[in-house]
């Protein structure tokens, strides 16, 4: 197991402030893919794409929430080229990197902590999010926006870094959402996340009720 990437360590110390997060990722956007995929062995995009594609049709309309540089969009279309994928992210510089990949129908700036009020209610056939629900970024309340924009009966697939799963209240919130009959928990599975660093996540698959 290698020492954790220095920039990733800084990212985990962010306080959830949109301005701080935007500034940080503005500076990281150009080397982000190399740092994550090659250096730390980040496989979040692959595991969420695998899980979501088992749950949706080949021409479904999908939201990539917190799309970053577009790694998830690429993995989705590798598996199902007919998918229509929209992406939202907080940082314009990261959206610019996504745009260069040419896999999204539409890209827009949005804060996942603001309930995604810019997007239509009950619109998407599936929603996916990798690397967003983690320390110092989007907290459990961000799940409410994903539920709002996803159709009843449709899946939401996301990663939650292990260090945030219980400590930041994700486990409790997902249990609460099920008890309130807002979502049904299909599965919660521990998965490798940063394969070169021995970091794990919880791969969460929900169904909107």
C-alpha cells in the first residue's frame, strides 16, 4: 500500500464550502485524471458504471452527479453506448475537462448540497455519483437532491468513502430514507476504491420509491 496522494489528502480536509472546493479543483483539473487513475488506482467510475448499467435500459437518460472530469461518463458509454448522459459539477474547470471527452449530452454547473433545484423533478432513469460523497465534500443531505431528480422505481448508484460512511452520517441517513419510504436499499457493498492505496468505499445501490 502506498502513501495517500498529497492532493487527495488536501481534498479530504476541505470543509464543504463551495468556494473552497471550486478553487481547489480549479487548480487540480488538468492533472486530475492522471493523479487519480494512474497514481492511486481510482476505480470509482468503473464500479458505479458496472452497477448502474445492470439496472437501466440501453437508451436510458442518466444523471452523473458530480461528474468532475467525466470519468464516469466514459465508463457508462463503454458499457452501454446508447445511454444519454447529463453531467453536473460545482467547478467550471472540471466541466471543461468533461466536455473534451465528448460523452455528455449536457453539462451544467450545480451544487449537490443545494438539492439540484436547477434540474427537473422525477426526470432521470438513473443517477450515478462517484467520488463525491466523501469527507469535506457533499454530506448525506446531498442524497435528497439525487432522489428528487430521479424517477420513482429508478436506481441511484453512488460511492461513499469508508472514512465518511459512519463518521459523516451516511449509513444513518440511508437507513432513515428507507424508513421514511423514500428509497429502497438494494445493496450496500464494501468495494476497493483506490487500489494502489488500500482505500475502500461503500458501493450503494438505492431504488427511488
